[in-house]
């Protein structure tokens, strides 16, 4: 394949770059580039800015509000957003449940939910993992029993990202215990304001409230909120996870962070010389950069094939493993580069109070919590160990 951009692609990149320069709010850019925490309002503000431009869902078909960009243009868009330092578009609505609704939902569900996802009227969360059912997701126990035109849902989900903000959840529930575990699961859309839902925060090691436990106590969900067929939810879940894993690779963001590591390594000294000139550190940096370049080529190959079929294939597992390993190693090099300056961290600084940095170093202050946060990337979306099993079985045929 030709890895050089065509003139039309370069012109598209220039258009995107100019638009981002003119429309990305400086305060949001500052937070992203300096590893500070963003609020729900920050994410929504950027989402609505893109929605007004018609660029919030590049991977959607045009008939549903997509841009009509090809796979190379979508890649350029993501890379330019990462380069500029834009907030991420929350993936749960645009990139995860929306493709499932398009592929398996009925006309009423498409008409109801897709415009609200596009406009950010609804904030979505994912109800997959449970205590004891994470990587072995098919062992989930949250139960939905049909009573007339409603399901009554009881159970618990955990590690539910940003559920404290969510209006809607797409949720895997067990609707049949008498069959093989993968065959008794259904895919429900649940209004988070329904009586009987309790959201409890899980405060992680970086002192952030990002994930939650969600409890269901006799929660009534209309049968109209069932996606596809009852007991076929495992098929829809796998389809969704393929889209999630492709996005987890996040090559553009890793390229931006590689530049950040180089900058702080050039500013730090070791034995009277910049750290970036230290043979051991520079060798680690060079090896990681090579892996990132290889990952980008692989992403382009997968995207070129994806356009010829219905959705991502098992190659998405390769992207998930390689992408998350690169991300984790980048955070490790960041902490190594700043040394003792990275030891203290201050949540008040991360929330935006620049005068509150304990270390007095704007680069170093956020890096330890950033490192902690990225320990999870090899677990969510299906742990990397599970992805290696998928690669072994579906790609290598072993």
C-alpha cells in the first residue's frame, strides 16, 4: 500500500488544521496538552462545536449525519485533533452504541437515539463489566425478566466510566439461564433516570472520580429498548467491542505524547547533559518510536480493509494490544524523565488551579496520576491477555 498522502489528502489536512486553529478554544487546548482534567461541560462544549460544523461523527454514514470522509481522511482528522490537543469525543455514544443501533436497531430506535447522540443531547455509558465478570464478560449475572411490555432488571455493573454524568446506558443483561452463557444475553438501552438505579463512585488511585458502580433494583425497561433479538446480545456486544478496540489504539494521541516526552527529556539533565542524550534513555525512546511507527502503518492497513466489509475484524485486537502497550510505556518514560519532580501530585492543580502545583513544575505535576490512569488501558475493552487469545484463534488459526 502507498503510505504517502495524495495531494487531495494533503489539502484536506490543511483544511482541517486551519479549522482547528480557528475553532478550538484555547482553554480546552491548554487542559489537554498539559494533562489536566476536563469536566463534562468541557467535553460537551467541544462536541457541540463539532456538531455545528457537521464533523462530530466522521465514521457514520452520511445518511445518519456522518461526514462522508473516506478512511484516510478520518485518520487524518483524528491525527490532527490529537496534534492540536482537542478534547476527545466521548466514545460511548458516537463510536460504540451508535454503530450497533445502525446495524441492528429498528427504524424507531435509529430515529430516536442517533440524532440525540449526534447533538450530545444524551450522554451514554457502557454497562458491561460486573464484579466477577470482566474479561470473562459472558459470565455476567445482571438479570432481565420480561413482564408484559417491560423487562425488570436486577444486578450490578462496575467500572462504569462517567456513569455519574450519563443520561443513557447500553447494557448487557441475562435473559436466559438455560442455554450456553453466550446465547442467553440481550442488549438493552436503559434510561439512567429510571427509578431503582443507583450510581456509586469509585475513587481511583489518582484521586479522580472517573468510574462507578451501578446497581439495578427492579428497574423497569421497555421492551422497545431491546436492540435486535432477545438472547442475541452477545453478537451485538462483539460488534461493538470491535469498534471500541480499533479506537483504543489512539495513534495520533501517542504521537503527540511522544513529542511531549522528547521535550521534557531535552529539558531534564543527567550527569550534566540533557536526558535525551543519555544512551539508555534515548535507546528506550527510539525503540518506542519505532513501535509507534509500526502501529500507525498497521492501523492504516486495518482501516483500508475495514472499508471493504461490515465492521472491524479480529485485527482490532492487535491494535488494542499494541496501542495500549505503547501508551503505557509513554507514561512510564514521562515519569522517568521528570524523576523526583513527578512524585507529588495535586488534584487541585489537575482541576485547573495552576498556582496550586506542589512541585512548581507545570509539566511534572500531572504525570504521576496520568501514569496511574493509564494502567487500565491494557484491561478495558477486553484485557490484552484475552485479545492475544482472540489473535491466536481467529488470525493464526491455532
